[in-house]
C-alpha cells in the first residue's frame, strides 16, 4: 500500500495560487519543487482523451460555457486557465511533468454515461509502465471498484462527504446520501482509504473505517490542527501544510 497516503501532505490540484492556476503544469511543477504529493482530476474529452480538469463545465476556469465532455481535445487545448498562458493539460502531460518525482492522488471524476470499466481501463492503460507512486480515488464508488479489480496492487479510495448537494445524486438522493456519506459501500468496492470532507469531521463512520483516512480540503493551519486527530493525512490548498 502506498505509504505516502499516510505520510506526505497532498497539494489539492497542485500547489496553485493566483498566478499558478489549479490543475496546471505550473502548479504541478511548484508542488514537485516543494516536495508535496499532488492531488489531481481526470476527465474524458468528447473524443475519449484523458485530460486534467476538475469541473464538469469549463466556465469557472476558462470563461467558456461548454462542458468538458462536449469538447474535443483540440478544442480544450485552445483554452487558457484563469487568464494565464497555462492550458488544460492532458493526463500524459501531467505524467511526463511529474515523472515519479512526487506521488500522485488521481481522482476519477464522475461522468454521466461513462461506464466504470471504460474509464478504469483507459486510466490503467495510461499508467502502464509509469514508475512513480500513485493512488486512485473517486466519488463514484463503482469507478473505485473497477480500478481495484484491474489493479489490485494499487491503493484505491472512496471520496465522500456527509451532505451532498441537492440533486447531485439524482433519483433516490436521500438513500444514496446515506449509503455514500456513511461509507456503507467502502467494503463492497474494496476501498483501501477514504477521503472525507474536513468540515464533517469527526464522524463515527470515518473513525470506524479500518483503512487509511484523509481529509479534504484543508485550507489553513488552524483547520489542519483541527482535523489531524481524526485522519492520517490531509489534502490541502491555500497555504503550505506541515510535513
């Protein structure tokens, strides 16, 4: 199991700030230089390429009102992040930049209509031969299960929060919130770790979980001190976490 999940603070979407946009090559480079592990996000483009971007929609980071899934890789490459010269990286470009220098925590974004086996297979293929340490996580439990079945040697984790946004889970929102928020599917999907919303800690179901525990997203030293008694490690942004 990847020891970095317990020992090395994880920079949320790279070590970003006003000058270095989240999930950009400059932010990843800064995290490498600072010696932090990196949390990042993967999406499919319209033409099935793995790209690094957090939101379903492009507007917040690029000003473009389209969805990621509605754009080809070429169209995404034409955009710029937060008014800088930085573009949206492909997953391959991220791997080339980091090159095993620091560990990666890769979040598979929930994508409508994308079957677990398809995204898990594409990600596993992209990581074939990669020499760096990494782990995989997702809010979508069956993405976690699919990747764990493909690569049982890789640490896979379930992202969760106590309260999901209204409508976020579709039909049967209340039941799904109960099952996901209380980690009822963690054992079924063979989760090695959980990443839980820092604002919802402590939580008895997190305490009872037998694997590694992470808190997201910690945004100050004060928040870090508050959650450290309940977790093994943190995913952070907006300051420099203690090592």
